[in-house]
C-alpha cells in the first residue's frame, strides 16, 4: 500500500535499499519481492539496525526507514490512516512495516509469516518428550496469535530484546530452558538461556552468541538433538557403571586371593574394550527416529 504520489516501484526501491545486505527474514522477503517485480534497490549506505524497531539507512541523499508501524507513527512516518491500515493487516495475521523518509510516509508493506513445514511436528515431538514450548516474538499480538494457533503453543508478543531477556531469566529460575532464535533481537536471550540454539540461517550475531546451531535449518533437528544428548548421557552412565563395576569386582577378588594380579590386569583392559564398544553403538543411533 502506497501513500500520496509514491508508486509501488518507488516504495520497493527505497525499502529494498534500506534492507540491502540484511539477512533478517523480513528483509529477505522485501528483497525477494523487489527482485520479482524487477525493481533495482536504490544505493544505500550507513545502514543501522534499530533494535526491536526496524532499520534505517541513507538511501540516495537522505535517511529512510523500514520500521514497525508503532515506531513510524512516533516519528511522523505514519499518519492515522496508515496506522489504521496497519492494524487491518495485523488483524489478518500479517506483519506490516512502514517505509518512510523524514516526515514523509511512503507506504506500508504487509507480509505474512508462514510456519516452517516441520515446525508443528517439532513442537509435537517436544510435547511428547514432556518439554513445553512458548513463542517470544516482537510481532504484534494478532499476528503472533495466528502463528501460535497453528502450533498450539503459548506466546508473548510485542517483546523488545530486554523483554525476551527478562522472560528467559524468569524461566531459568524455574528450571533449565533452551532458547531457539535467529535474529539480532534474540542474541541477549540466547546468551541468558541454559542452552542457546541458533538456526543456521540466522544472523551472525545469533550464531556467535548461541551455544549450538542447527545447521540444516530444520526445526525437527531440535528434538532430534535432545534425543541424541539423552542417548549419549545414558551411554556414559553405562560405561561408568561397567568400568567401575569390573574394577570393584576384581579388586575384591584379588585382595581375597580368588584371582591373580594378571587376571585383574586383563579384566581392566577388557573393561576398556567393553566401554569403547558400547560407546561405538552411538554411531548407529538415529536421533530422528523416535524411541
């Protein structure tokens, strides 16, 4: 939706210029739309992310912004009519961003978040494992509700980075929490979580901050990695029991004279072989196959 004499092509030129070089999902969507429409982004420089609000850059000879409707309205980038239209888009489950220059609204771009194909299956598998899920998002409540409904999970909307950080801190106080994210806004929460996991397609900041990364960018890899971790811990406990058990048995029998020293040494070597073979079983373990 454009304002005034602005055309769709002009709107996309500015928006794509501001978002050039960004890997944020919304930026990628805008750049893809511009490419599909045959629009070349205007040259931009000095791009800067406004945490939790949007992006600004010098496009041409003047500043331009791509930001949330709320932030735009606070900076004369969106009037009452535009704000009402943004609300309509949000009621439809879409994410709306305002494109504007200083005091000059250019238009609105509405995008609809689509669930990853395996997202619902990943949440279902986590629930079967007794792990509850909650979505923390900076999106408006209406868009967040539409997405959360498809996943059947709780959600918290309109969260700034500090809000996500506080939420993760509160969850940590109640027990271990895993945070999965991919954006700049997720970085503080990823660091605060017991385990921070970044999606492979996420921003560099998220990947550097997280403890682990899902390189194949599949959500179902998350429950799969939890199953692999559980299997690994079970294997370690088995190996410790085998090693200490054999040592204890032959220590007692040797002291009592029931076995000789060389038998005890061979038994100790055998324990090493046993725990090694037991550990090698993990090579055949398929974490994607539910147990």
